[in-house]
């Protein structure tokens, strides 16, 4: 899968880019990532906006980080984790029911929507690993860095996540495939 | 199609759809309008003109402009209290010096406004300086007994000796008052 220039993690150049340029490029992608994990565009947009607001307030520092892209994704995912944890305290089952509303989504072809629906049934860490790996094209090392976990843990989660998804989606051709 | 390929295709489709469907410009305008601050680096991207929209108040941006005036007011108040204290202190010292330098004027009312400068205290101040060596013996004894009683009470020595000392103290105190009264 190809990567466009804005997706590369070798950013930034010698001069930090402006917040506006960064926001306009990254905000829709962070919304998409959160939407894949939550299933609600409304919630995804709010969480992404909160994340970018945090970045904006400290942009002088964040723009000079090695990888501001990874920073906003990590913060966004952590916010998403907090949201889900709060929700799971109230309801342990049907966790996505609260954040899934009709017509509250980024429009996707059914075959892709079905895949993301299956991803949302995974345990949170597995879903995050799958999303970062397949949505963001992150390598195992990059996912590990973004989530603050050991690469071995990420590999295992990726393996188990793929197996579960294959079962859920009726595809067993690649069970246990390693990265 | 393998699960790997399906996931990659789903990821790509979601990313493309997000970029196409999410209106980042208007959300960016919200951030810029909420905070009302210039961005730290670089140039501002030109955004399409739109009429200003009412935006729900955000707690932090509202709190920010309030904090600075509150701090300034606090500092100003502290400085005012400090200055007032210095003025009162200087005035009191000046008045006291003036009164002690002219004891014959002790009965006259003062105009300084300081609370400690009534006629009686200035007179007694000069008297104390003159009579410090003439404290009645009964008063000295009273003070010594009081010290001893306090010490025993602190040690919780509540015995007959303490009762006797209290009696002696009462007698000495009465004698002191008699001796000290004009």
C-alpha cells in the first residue's frame, strides 16, 4: 500500500510546519482512524478536535517533536480509550451501541464498513493495533512506539486480531500470518 | 481475497473517505476562533470566507482572558495594603517620636489619626520610663509567683504546694494593686 508524502513518519523537516497546514492534512485522517475504532463520526470528530486543540495550545513544542503525526494519533487513541473505558463502566455489552447512530458515519462501501464493524468488536488494544497497522500503514515498530508497547506485544496482538477478524469475516486463508 | 488484503483495502477506503468527507477547514476555524491566538509557527493558510458562526463557549479560552485581570487586581490590592501599612507605620513612629520628645504636651489631643496616640498612653509611656526602677516589691513577688504557678501548671504538678502558691499569689496581687495605685 502506498504512502503519500504527508503520511511518512520521517517528518519533520528542519523548519516546523504551521499548525494550519498540519491540521488541514492530518485532521481528516485522525477522524477516520477514530471513526474506524468507534463507528461514530460525531464522536470521532469531537475527539479529534480535542486532540488538535491540545496540540494547538502547545504547538511551539509539539511542532518540534520528531513525529508530531504520531503524537496526535497517540493522544487521540488515548482519548478514545478514556471514552470507551467510561462507557464500558456503564455497559459491558454492546459497547458500540452507544456511539453508533444511523447516518452518523463516514460513508463507506458495505464491504469495508463490514470490516471496520468487525474491527470494533475486537478488544481495544487489538483494534488499535489493527487500525494503526492497516489504516495508518504503521510498521510493527511504529505501532509499538505509538502505543507505548513492546514490539513483541504488537506482533502478538496483530496476529490474534487478524485471526479473529478472519473468523468473523469468514476468511481463513491467512490465519496466523505473521507481519 | 485474504484478510490482510481486505484490511488494507478497508483502511485505504476509510482514509480516502475521511479526507473527502470531513470538513477540516471549518473545524480549524473553530479552533482559531476559540483560542483567538496566533499560531506559533509559519504562515496562516488561506481559508474560504464564511460568515462568522456562533460557537459554543469553550471553558479554557474563556478562562484565559479572565485570569490575567484577576492576577493584576490581586497584585494591585497587595501593593495597596503594603503601601497603606507603611504609611500607617511611618505616621505612628513619627507621632510617637514627637510625643516622647515633648512630654509636657501629653494631655493635648493629637491630629495624626493613628489609633495608638491618645493622650493617656503617651503620658504613661513617659511615666514608665521614669519609674521602671521603682516597681513595688509586692508586684515583683506577684510576677515571680505567677511564673512559678504557670510552670507548675505546665508540668501538671497539682499539689498542696500549688494551692498555697495560688493563695500567696492572690494576696501578693492585691498588695501589688494597692501599691501601684496612686
